[in-house]
C-alpha cells in the first residue's frame, strides 16, 4: 500500500542536524504514527513520504522553511515571572510554559531577572536544516474516526490521545 491522503503511516526515524549531530530518535520512544495529508507532520517530511511504502528507507533533508520555520528575532521577549506556569527553579536554557492571551505557550528561558525572565518563543529547531533517516514500518487505511479527527490513533487505530 502506498502512502497517500488518509493513510496512517507508522515509521521509525532518527533526526540529525545539518552537522550530523543526532537530535532524537524513535528507537527509544517507539515508532511514530501519523495521518497522511492532514498536516500532522512537517511539510517537508510529508511531501517526501508520499508514494512510498512499508519497508522503504529514506534520507530526507528538510530546510527550515519546510520544517520548524525560520527563527524570528522578536520572538525573544521579557515576561513577568508570575506569568509562568509552575516556574520552579529558573535558569537559562530551561523550558517553561508561559500564560499568554492565546493560552499557554512553550518557551526557553534566555535570562533570569528578579521579577521578569527573558524567554525565546522560537521552536528549538527553528532555523535549522534537519536530516531524517526514515524507515517506513506500516501503511494502512485510516479508520473513519481517524479521518473525522484529522489525526492517527496510534499504530493499531485504538483511540489514544496521549
Ligand atoms: Zn482522535
């Protein structure tokens, strides 16, 4: 079965940055599953997976524009510490959740002050060219429920939103 819109694709991947440094891998977390054609994964990854099938192995290079986007300089901003959700002990590099007008958003602390912190709302992988080693494990038809929800429910189609 070939990968096309409304197929559920299960795959293993290892992600490297442009310099070949390993960032993460599904080897530890178990294979990833997504619903094809519904914007569930990076645009650059989805485009290259179309038409492939179980057993195929690919190396896919995703430029920032088709990955996590370019870095935005004004995404670095100063917020009151009281706007952080359960801030705990703050230090540069710590990932925090910030209460914003549009709901909680993840950010990385860049500088800690007495009452405020500087945080960077850019995705940690923004601005990076990513290299994925992908092995396609399985391709199946999505269930009606998955098509209605617009996402995959895990390798077997069982309902699980974790
Ligand atoms: Zn669902």
